């Protein structure tokens, strides 16, 4: 077994309070014989003080440069920021959310570092994305909460209460996509008592949703059916996902004009470029803007608002893979868990995720050939 140094820097993206590893998961890795180096105060925003990492046996670094210089594996939450890209090196392994299809600039910069990067969101197992699902669950639940809040008149919304009251019909919610984020959005919206329609193109998925979501409706997704619904919709949740690729633009500016003034669009797919023509990334500090009379909520790291829950949920999903990578190295970990191969987006300067290569018209290399 390798003795690996695992580095956990503090997240520096705006309003990002999550940390990639809980103290308990760090303790487990140290028990396995590895070193874990954590930047001071990296877990403060998620409610995990430095003292808990010290108690777990971690080494505490005073700045990110120390973490990156010492670590064989860098484990993060969000994509590397420019100052972090400058610290990455060839031979280093980066394990984080990347969403490279949304940014050619980031893709090229990451390739230039020569680091090998595994994206949580493209690790695929039995047609599931196990490392993305926890954040999709949180974003789905949260989307209805923030959508309902911004429908309030004092927030510029049309003043519709999603639950309705006796004698008044509930608000109408349309969820685009019946995957993990979509089903959790629908679950919260139906729990509030809203009138919910889930739009999908996968017939098997719609049958499953009809069986499990008794109080929501399903509708085959097409531009015509969406245009028919939008004039009567209070809240649209964009929850579409094509693994590793840019999100399809399902809502055009013209479609938005059909929505009632003061209605709300929450685009969970903003990390992958968004599913509306008018989507652009926002932050928790300034989460909304208005286009064509529709309030847009397009925060690119929604789960960061609930940083403690999100950190725990993320670590639950990632720590076993991280342990394998630390114990055995990349090739053997991929042999033991072949789904890791789908997560490798860059390898020693090669782009190894085809949807990202297609999105940016960049050369693609097959990871199987590179690891052979």
C-alpha cells in the first residue's frame, strides 16, 4: 500500500463554504496510513473547526501553497480557481467537481498544468452519477425553497404562495428533467401542495415517476408542450443533465416572454452552462437578476448555502474512492472500481472526457490507451 499525502485546501470560490473532507473521514484515511494536510480554517464555514482536524491527526498548513506543494492528491469541492491552477503540477491528482464543458478557458488551463483530474460529476456507475447525486439532491430540494421565497412580492415576485390556501388554487411548478435533482425538487414542491409537472423524454423514467410521485404529473418534454405550460407557470426548475456535456438550451428568450411577470426560473443546470438562453452564473451574495420579467436564480454552487449538510453528504459519497486512490494509485484503483475511468477528465496534459472535447472542439484521448 502507498503512503500518500492528501491535501485539502480552503475553497476560495465566492461564497463557497464547503470543505472536501470531514474530520472523521480524514481520521479514517490517517488510520489507513496516509497523511492528510488541511489548510487552516478550511472547514470553518461548514462548522468543522481546525481543532477537529488536529484531533483527527491532520497536519495543518497556513496557506494553500503549502498544501499543494506537499500533496500527491488534492481533494476539493469546486473547480480550481486561477491562483490554484498555478499551484497544480504534473503527476498530481485532483479530485473535485470540474464542470469543464462550461468553460474552455478552464479546460485549457487545467490541461496546461499536466495534472490528472477526476471530476466527481462524470463518475458513472450503472447509469448513475454517485458522486454528483448528493449535491443534486440538495440543489433539488433547495430550488423550490428559493423559488418560493423569490415569488414573494417584496422580492419582486408575482406574489403567489405555492401551497395555495382553502379557496385559492396552489401555484404551478414545472420541473425540467426527472433525474435526481428534478425528483427532489418535485418532492419538495408537492410536499408544499403545489401543482407540479415534471417534463421528461425518457419514457421508462416517466413510468417510474408516475408510480412513485403520486401527486405530480409527468409530461413528455418538447418545445410545444413547454410553450403551452409556461403562460400558466409560477416557478420553473431547470434540472436537466447530460453527463459531462453542456446542458441543452430548452428555454429560449421568446419562451420566457410567455411566462407571467414576476414568475421565477431556478436553473440548477447553471454549472453546465444552464438550460435557458438567458442563464448566467450568479452568487449567493447576488443570487438573482430579471430578464423578460422573469426572476432568474442561477447560483453556480447552490449546495454551498447548506455547507455542513453538503460537506457531510459529499464526503459520504467520495471518501471510499479517495481511500482507494490513496491506497493503490490511479491505475489499480481504476481496476478495482472501473467507474473511476469515466471520471478522468484530464491525464498528463491529455483531454480524456469526450463530451468536454466535443463541447470545446478540442482533441480527445482515450484513457484506456493512456493507462495501458
